[in-house]
C-alpha cells in the first residue's frame, strides 16, 4: 500500500502545523476547495494512498452517509477490515512528520480511520464531513456512526455543512459552509469572445476539438440556442440520467449540456463509468429531435487550467444552471454558478436549500418530480427579466457568504478553538 504524499508540504518552522488530509488531489469539490483555500492560509496538504478495494468501500460509505445504500453490508467484517488495513500502516508516515499540538483536518470518510492513531500522537484531530443525509439518518449515517465509534471517539472536533450531518455526542461541533474563489480560473470574469473561443475550441459550439475534453453530440450548439447546463461528477446522487430526461418537452430551441469529469481521472469514485453508461442508455431512448439537443462534455483532470476554463465558459454561456441532485451535502457547482450571476434551478435537498432562498436568488424543485422540474425550467427560460434578477441576487448572496477568505477564517478559528481536554 503506498504511503501518503505531500501535495503541499507545511512549513515546519512555524508550529503548531495545520494540515489537511484527503484522498485525492484532483476531482470533486473537496480537493478543489483545499487547493483554493491554501491561497488564503498557511497549511499543509497530504494525500492518502488507496487501492480499488479501499475506494469501493469508501464509495459505499459515501452513499451510506447520504442514506442511499444498504447498511446491512456493514455486518460483513471484511469490509471494515479492508478499510482499516489500508489506513493503519499510513499512520506511521504522519507520526514521522507531525508533533503534539499540531492540528489535522481529516476530510470525509476516506480519512476518518486515521483519527485514533493521530489522537494517540497528541495531534489535535478534526474531521470535516462534507456529506450527509437528513432523510432516514438512522438507516444510513447512523450505521456509519456505529461502525466508526472508535474513530469518532478519537476526534477533538467535527466540522459539517449542516448540524444534522454530524455524529451524535461529539466533543466539539463547528458548522461551516464551503466556499469558492471568485478570482480563480474557474470563476474569473470572461469576455464574450473568450467564452465563444473556449466553447468553440472544444467543439461544443463549432467544429473543433481540444485534447483533454471529449464532446459527444449530434452537432454543435447553434449560436441562438437557449442552454440548460448541469455540471457534476458522474455520480448516482447527481441524477444525470434524470437530467437527460428533462429535455423531453422543452422548447425545440433549448439545448441541454451535461458536463462531468472524465471517470478515469477519479480513482476514489468507481461509479463514474456506470453512471455515464446509464446516461448513454437514456440518450439511446430519445427521439432524433431530442437527441440532437443533448450534449455530453467529459473534461479531463490532466489539464487543470483547461478544466477550470471550460467549466467557467460553460456556466457563463448557460441561460439556466440546473442541479438536479437527489442528495447534496452543499453543492459547490451551484455556488460557482451563483458567483457568475446565473439563474439556478436546484433540488430542495441538503445544502442547496441553505444556499438558495426560493424565488429570491434561485428556484428550488423536487428532484423526483420530472414534470415540475421541466415546467420550472420552461417558465424560467421564457422569462429573461426574472433570470436576470435571480442571477443578480445569486451573485450578491454568494459573494457575501461563500468566499475562500471567509472559509480560511473559519478554519483558523476551528484550529484555535480545538483544545485537547486534559486526560
């Protein structure tokens, strides 16, 4: 099993250290969040090692925390043995680099198993759980809390997006919203010419192709088309197949773009290929007219600057940004769209409900009600004044509440306020 590696090595001359630990340097909101955050506060960043069996377990735990998996699988002792056997030898790597009093932020279930060993070293241990479910918590999250009782007991503090996402009876709980960087390549202002150049260059709006981006479509998007966009990982909880079905019944000038990360580039998410195959299965069922209005964009993480620029251009080209998640811990792709002043239609679930005040800075929908989702999209597409007003309010609220500077201040407060109790 490989050792952890430093993505960003901390300055050991200034102790106590603050170190973030997660499972991957690229792909998904957590790695993007940490990378952006390190421009605003001094911290290290370590990436744990893992193989396919380990990531299969952690993906199951991820789904379980969302209330979308069978908790009976936890009765198989081999599952937790695989998880703990992967992390146990990696604790020695941290023991050689950390000292008592240092603060380690463990992100999500992939890293929680390190808590007992770190706690025993005298390190102050904080677990930041970015995910969770408020539906049937005893069935999903409750099973995780029981399985990880020893690890949770070794935590000095827990951070969550919503208080209901936290395990019960933790020593200290901090409720902290994620953030985005408005100046980052993914969010910086783009001119109309830049947007056209990026989207034409990848072949979405003109004949073309760019290494690192794969576009699947019948023909490029016409210049005068109205565009609905969803950007997500190819994850079952993002309901990308359901997004495809939303095109049925929308006006014929409306085109639907689904953009996601190339599954090969995300080792800790084994479901990507299956979801992408399901999306293609739905496409095969569409009429020729509807199929011509759906565009798939796969973006490789091997070219991060291009990745960020494509996402930025896609969101700025969209007339409406959709997030039809079945569950969502927070939903940073929505925050990014709000920063850009886009009109957003999002599921009334999880952290999306806390970002969007329905009718003020976006619209909330029941993700399981296809008719309602399509009707909401159609009405908003036909009302440019309302799109403009929602977008303006979205940008204002996001800039007030969800910037990296604010998040850096939150982490500094967590580090300062997390005190190891006397034995």
